[in-house]
């Protein structure tokens, strides 16, 4: 009986956040982390299909894809890459601040990450607007300056909008998650003993950033020397 009572004893500091189906805070944290990693594996498979399709079609239409990539704004793409790399740093600092119990720092780094994420989406909106203006959006209104490459170029832009649009959607979801974390942090929900939501949200944010690290060279850089 004593062993049973000890097994179900309070989990120590932070145990008020312990869900009924877990025995300890450590067990709850491990389960949450495992769940996020499994989710990210499914996301890798999801994006992997698009990357595979892009690779195959680019191999079949190397010259046309290389020419189409000339219409990408490398300066804006590079800027967005830098923005996301910095946002990964601020997110990592937010996770560290939560683990240290530094409420103000946590909130500050969350806000900084959100600003950087919003900046990324704003720059992407500028790029999309430019593509629409030049009739490079796939569909009836698509117009390409090299008629012989119009079909493969439209395929390139179809993949471009699908891949970057899906990535942008993940960014928007990430901003929603960070907003929720910010509200929770303001209410003092996170302590050195309980900061799992911040940690697993950091994993999600880093994943989204890594996806862009692959998208940028594939869409903006590879093959630009071909004509």
C-alpha cells in the first residue's frame, strides 16, 4: 500500500499541470516530445512527396526549369532565409528562457520570433504579388516570355506556389501557436518545471525553418547558370 501511495504521489513542482493519465512530469514531457517528433515525421513525408515531384520534373525539364528560376528574386529569397535563421535563434532563446523561468525574456523572444515570422510572410506576399503582376501564376492567365518553354515553366511555377504556399501556411499556423504561448507566458503558466509547450513548439518552428532552407536553393539557386 505504501508503494502504491508513493507511485501516485504529487509529481513535485509544476505538478498542477500534470494530466491525470501521466504519473510524473518527466513522463508527460517525454510523451509530448515523442508525439511532436512523430507528427514531424509525417510532415517530412508530406513535404518529401513534393520535393520528389520537383526533383523528377526538374530532371526532365532542366533547361526550362533553370530559365524559369531566373524569375525568382534572389535578394528577397536570401533576405527571407536570413530572417528565418534569426527566428530560429530567437525561438531557441525563448525555449531556454522558459527553462530558466525568465518570464519577461520568454515573452520578448516570443514576440521577436513572431515579428520575424510576420516579416517572412510579408516578403513572400511581395514576391507573390510580383508573380501575379507578371502573369506567372499557373492557370488560364499564365503568360511566359518564352513560348517554347511555357508548359514546363508553368509546371515549375505550379510546384513553386504549391511548395512555398504550403510552407507559408505552416508559418501562419506557427504564428498562431506562438500567440497562444505568449498569452500563456503572460499568465505565468510556464516555470522551470513546466515548459513543455514552449519546447515542442520550438521543434515545430525549427522544422518549418529547415524546410525553407531546402526550398530556397531548389527554387532560387540551382541551375541559374543554365540557359
